[in-house]
């Protein structure tokens, strides 16, 4: 059997498995009680952080406030419900929101620690010498 045919059969099988799973198990948290939301990993969310949110970078659920998005184990307020990315310092305790909706992205200098990352416009790059965004 050729590798292309084997790969195609594998992809078809995975697609069949994914479509056979109930949507609630894949995309939606489980509601246990009206005042508490239980994530698929059995953690519970309530109070000021009632929303079970999947961390976009670490891929685990954490509890966030309504409308917040999770990156690197932290909840972030999202202005105007923008599609965002987060540039974080090495400690991952502080960061800057980059609005993908407004054509910004998180630019990093290759081969360096994450503290050398900045939000740049899509037509800019991060300058190796100044650590600032510069036109391409």
C-alpha cells in the first residue's frame, strides 16, 4: 500500500471519528448546577470566573470571567471581542494584547527569550538591533 493511500485512509478514519463524537463533548462545557460550570477536566467554575475557557497556548481549561480569553494560564479582557494574541514576558506574568482583528501580531526576535517580543503591525518586523517594530 502506498504511503499516500495509507495517509488518505488514516485521515478519512480520523474524520469519521471526529464527526461521530457528540458536539457537547468536543466544544461545550458540562453544566452541573445553575451556579457552577464543570469543564471537561472536571474542574468547576463559578462566582466572578464562571466561564470554562480553553487556554489558547497551553491547551487546558481555566476559569475566566465572561468574555475573557485565556493565554498562558491567565485570563485577558478582550476589547471589542477582537481576535487576539498575547505577547508575554519570560515570566508569563505580564503581557501585551495584540489585536489580530486590527492587523497586529506578536513578533519575536528569533533565537531569543520571549521578553524580546512586541506587537507589530502586519506590515512590520521586529528589528534585531533596536527591538522595535520597523517597516518591512
